[in-house]
C-alpha cells in the first residue's frame, strides 16, 4: 500500500493582506472615476508621491486625474519600473508588494537622491 | 542610493561604536530570543564589514543607541502598522535609532520551517532597516538591500554595490573591506 506523501498545507491569508484589493485599479484609464481610488491615492501620499489636495477639505477624489498620473510616473521612476504613467500590472504588483514603512520621498524624514 | 533630508549620520567620530538592544517587553515569542538576536547580529555585521562602525548589543534598552521592538497597529510614533503584509517595519533617520517591526507579520528565519504564504524574512527586513538607521533612504535598484519592497517568502540580505557606495559615502570604508569581494559576490549572484 502506498502511503500518501505528507501533504503540507500552506495557509493562505493573502485575502487579508493589506493592499490586496488594489488589484481592482489595474489598467484604470486616466480621467476615469473608480470607486475607492482615493484609498490608492492615500497610499501614494503616505510614501511621499502625492500631497494632500488643498481645496476639497483634505480628501482625495476617486478620479484618475493629472496630478495622480504624475504621482504614478514618479513612483515608477523611484521603484525602477517601466515608466508609463499608467496603473499597469507591473505597477499594481509593486504597489501591493509588502514594503518598508519609511517614505520614499518623505516630507517628515526627507530623502535626497544621489 | 539616497539619503534622508540633510544627510544625517551618527556622530563625528570614526571608527565608532553604536549600541543596540531588544525591547524587554515588545518581542515576538514564536522565534526564540537567541535566534532573533543571532539574526540581528548577522544583519548589523553586514554593515559593519563595509564601514568603520561597530555594533554592540547591550542589555539596557533605554540607553542603547538603537532600540528594536515588535509592535502592532498604532504604537505611538505616528506611523501605525497595518496588519498582515502591507508595511512590514520602519526605522528612523540618524541619530534617532528607533527600529520597529510589525508584530502582525508572520516572521521567519527559515522558510523550511514556516509554511505560510505571508511569511516574511526577518533578516532581510532587519538588514534593510539598519540601512535607514545609518542614514540611507530607499534605493531604486531592485537588487539592493535598500529597495523598499520585499516579496513574502523571499530573501535579500547581501549588500549590493549601491548599498555599499551609499553608506561608505556617509561613513568612509572599513579598512578591511575589499571592493573585489563585493564585485565577486555580485558577479556570482548575477550568474545565479
């Protein structure tokens, strides 16, 4: 009788992983309105790519606007990704990847590029 | 490589010794303290091998230059952690010395023993955060230790040229350091 090989069960908690739901913004077009995009903008603000809007009482909109496109472009440059200005799969994959909490261009603890 | 604003660094002196200590009350318990301290010691020694800075572990947490602890969610420094994956850890620019790891992660020192898909390599994150403590900010070189992101179940502990050039520009070179050894390891890892 062949004893079955010991099956190693890998627990998958990735549905609980922070940022895992950012996949829904993949390939969002510039000018489009995608519900929850303000959360993605908060991610970009946290890591130093986007400053808070001064007019709409400190809230981000859900619109993929020009300012957000610039933030995406800067992010791609900083992370060594293909620079497209779009939320392509490379970019979304990098965004969802676990990372260090230190900002890439933090206002609080600034970084100067050499 | 990049630096924090104003290019802060520790002390004027060279060579220099920085002390570090693990928090007496904020550690994880599923990895033994001995194993954790061994991992941190290896991580510090990688940086010490390239710059004239020694790192010494001490017991007195409060008086240590570098203070290491594991915390969950909001832990009082204005930079709350966020649960499984997401932000893994953070550290502060010189001469602050705080080094915090997210207690909600599944930390691992040997992926053969940890099966979770969300397991994170403690040594890779420690080596990265020590770079911040010394004054390095994030690099855009994907293979560099100072690159900001790290995939679960992956490991990145060996300093690359970008890391070494950045930290040596701040502190000078360890007299025993040989660039050839670094180039050899980079060439072999590129071939690998």
